C-alpha cells in the first residue's frame, strides 16, 4: 500500500505574534489618545494661567509642550507679559526673557537698552574724600574738590569701563579713563584742583565705555 503523508501540525507562533501585535497596537492607541488629551488639557491650563497673570507657571507648561498647537507663540506672549509686569522690580527672569524678546521686537530692544543702560548719580561735590553727603554749591580754588558718584544699571553681573572729564569754563575737556571697572551700585570719586584768576564754574562729566555721556555736575569755584 502507498504510505499516506503525515499531516503537519500548524505552528502557533504566527498566531501568537498577531495576538501580541494587536495588543501592542491597542495599548499604543490608548496611550496616544491619553497623551493627546493630556497635552490639550495642559495647553488649555497654560492659556488660562497666562490670561490670569500667572506667567511663570504658564511659561513652564508652554516650554514643555514644545510645538503643540501654537504653544511657541503663546510662550513669547507669556514672556512678554512677565517682562511688562516686572519692569519696576526686574529680576533675572526679566533679563533672560528680554534677551530673547529684544531680538524679535524693536520695542523690546528699546526696553532692554533703557532698563540695562548704565547710569551715573552724583552724590555730592565737596572737599572731603570720605564725605558723600555734604553737597557744596561752591568751593575755594585753594582746595582739592571731590566729585562723589554712584553707578547703576548694566545687565546682571556686568562691569563697565568709565571715562571722565573735569574742566572749568573755557578750557578744553580732556578724556581720562578710570583705572578700575565699575558694576551696578558701585561708587567712586574724582579729585581735581583749579588755579583761577577769576571766579568760574567747574564741570565734571562721566561717560560709559563707548564715551557716551552718563551724567554731569557743576560747582562754582571761587578764590
């Protein structure tokens, strides 16, 4: 008799593969739907926070959402809102955000330059090196005059070189450079003496590193 072929058993590996693939696809779909819903809810919360002035929390969420919807645009709006609310008491965040915004908007560039521009405040003019409070309106030509000043402004942690001119009416004003660099809220003085034949006025001007005038103060010099 002709031998009959032995029937082969069907392998279950293929079916197991299909089963696992189906389960993974289902789980992936569930995760994607959940994640999409989570992003939408976080996006809506960030918009609500921004509209209520909670800019820091809104910014943190928008940064994590990356390119979801128009999060990048809202992120800039939130940063602008923070800056606008902190111009009178600026902090490191104000500086960080303005650094970014000034390259995108001429208006914020002007805000940046105004906020972080170096400024000089003349505290007093007198004849004492250590006296920053007595402000004289006139001084004798026989004395050395001290111009006491304080520097403010600049970006956080920045230093600047300074120049100055001290001269009397009718004289040519020569630029002199300070030996030290200055940072915000640092102070100093300039000493000068005058030889006069007639009463006149002495001037002191302080300039930034680019020789842009920061401030000026004058005093009457008498015999």
